[in-house]
């Protein structure tokens, strides 16, 4: 069921969508997930480990890979990891992380920031 | 083809944003125009809400909302407690337009749905405010302005609920209309009962077409909202036979239902207190005796399985006897019960361990050092917590 896409991937030799490095991280996940499914603390520790070994940019690729492979648990896991990583970060950090640019008019952005000024308190330094 | 800075498609960005708390989402509206539109969109708001209501996320994102009045300054403050740990996350003064309200003013939480809290404030007449504690946005519900030919309309009580059919939030106002002619003797005055509904989507009031029953509403503190039904504690019946029970309003169909209390409900010769709150999504009743000395009391807990069906009241369990308890306030997890003692302090009763913990000393007082010398808990809003939601 969830592995039919994986099978397809292995069958398709010319597959460029998922690099080997990503595959080796994503594919062992189901076993790991099943083993530590019930235990939230272990999952958090695994999450921390992953964050240390993997650069933020890599997480984006992992998400795309998990999505392509139709692997919901991994997708949720990686998305949650990214969310935790950016939760307390500044708007600039998030832009760089996702490769986005501000397309607001000069005055517009300031106005928006003022509207929710309190949500900018306690943000991590870049 | 992958490049080092692959941009994620919108549906995957949504998957990430769903895990973020409201405060981060509000800030990230400033990232770019498409994120602003995305986060503001009703589609995303609904998804985020649903996401936070899944069992694994629900308690993590739920909060208890506490209203207290500081004895020293008489200011009302709101505190948010994390559902799981009861840790105080923040304490704030009431929304600014209502700071400095006089001591005798009462602020009550009517109900909380999907993160929107409805407050009623009695200062100079009734004010109804919709408040989102997660985003700090408030909206004062405008006065109705509907006039009745029979005379003046007074509000008996209000309710706040959600209409599943139209996906709309509604405020219901129970009215008593009477002819204020000073020439009339008291016993000649005719009363009429009506009900009005305010829809958030239209921003206006209209009269409810079905007739509003003329029941006496007992006490505003014991209003409940669950699964589309808003209920008030009321005396049901026709003069002179009145029976205690609940009056319920179906938010979608806009009809009234009454349910009397179960047979076998406690009748204490000294008098009986009855308190209603929501437990496991059911309207639940706690009855206990009015012992003058308030030395010891047993508390009997029932849940109503079906509105309008008196036989569906199911006795859950009995707690006690307990000493020095003024009243129970609501359930926490695992059937632990919040209690208020005669000194106005917040206690937690664990029925399994048969243990009572004084929360004021352990957690709340410690975190509220600045409020020492007099926390008056005027109302705890339990169970239906404000969920984090844009």
C-alpha cells in the first residue's frame, strides 16, 4: 500500500526525483516509526538527532521525497520537525529558509508588523 | 530536478504551517503576500482548527481560561493555563476597552467555541464581547435595536453557540418583554417572552420564530454549550408547578427543548445546590446539600445522554464526603475534579487516589506571586477551553 510508490521507485531506474541520500533516510523510517510509535519522548529524541545530522535545506528535500513516496507518517514527521525549527524564528529567517522574498510595498509590511506587534516578542536571534 | 533551494509547493507549505502555534502564524503573515493570503484564508483556518482538534493534538493545544479579580486593585485578569500541566502560561488584564470597570461589574464567560470566547459584561446594561485569546482580537456585539410593540425588552440571559448547518457562530438572547406603564398594578402587567439571535456572518440580530418558553432562568454561572446545544439552568413548568431542569436551545434548528432532572436526584432537607457543566461532551449535573456549616458534603454526578429525555440522565458516581468545599467547578482529565473551598481556593480532587491537592499553594500561587494577598476566583471556565486557532 504505502510502499507501492517505493517499489515503483526502485523499478524505475531513471528516477531523478529522489536522490539516494534522501531515500536512505526516508525508507528506514516506517520500521523506526512503528518501533517508537507509542513513545513520544523517544520520538522527540530521534527528532533532535535528525535535526543535528541534517541541514535545514535537507529537510525541505525530505519533505518532497516523503510526499512523492506518498508516505504520510514521514511527511507529518518532517513537517512537524520543520515547524518546530522555525516556530520561534524571525520573518527573515523563514524567508531565507524557504527561498522566498518579500513582495510587499514598502509601507505595507510595516503596517502588518504593527498589527501583530506582540507576536514578534521573544523571537530567536538570527 | 532538485536544486539546492527547491521551493516547496503551497500544499506542502500548508502541511508545515498546520503544526505552528497561532503566535508564529500571525508573525509569518509578514513573510510575503502569498503567505499572508494563505494564513488569512478560511480554508487554512479550518484546516488548522481541525488539525488541533485531533486527539493527539487536542490537549496539547487546549487551555483553561481563568478569570480572577485582584483584591488589591479590583482589576479583572485573565489567566491561561496549559491543559496538561496546569502551568500558567500567561496572565493579562481584560481587553483594554474594559479595563477599569467598577468592582460590582461582573464578567462572565458564556462559552468558548473553536477558540472564540463569548463574554458577557454587566456594567451599564449588558455588553456582549467576542474575544479570541490566541490573537487578542475582540469584537463587541452590537445592540439589537429590534423593538417590540408589547413594550420594553429586557435580557434574561444569553448563550453563544455554533450552527453546524450554516457554519456560523450565533449569540442567542432570551428576552422578557413587558409594558412599563407605571399606571398598571404589578399583577396586571403582562409578560411576553421572546428570543433573538445574532449571526456573526451577517452581523445583525433577528427574532427567533419559534416561541421562547417562559421559564425562570436560575443562574448564569451554570450555562453549558456542547454539540450545538446551549443550555441554561432553569425552573420548568407552569405556574404554580415548577421543576428544576435545563432549558436548551438548538443552535441549528433554533428551537427550545426542556429537560427536567432525574428521579432520584438528591433533595436535601437543608436545600440543594445544583451545578451544571460539560463533561465528556455531555451536560452534567452535580447536586449536593446546602449544609449550613458546610462541614461535609457528598457530591452526586449525573450526565445527560439525550436532551429532552429525563430518563437518559445517568448517574456517574458519588464523591465524598468532603469537608470545607464550597462547590465543584468542573472536570479535568481522568475524572479529576476542580473544587473551590470555602476560602475561595482552587483544589483538585483525584477520585482514584482519593486525594485533594491545593493548587493555589503548589502551582498557581507560586506563579502568581505578584497577585498574592487575595485571588478571588470568580469563575473558572473548564473543559471547553480556548483552542489555539487563528
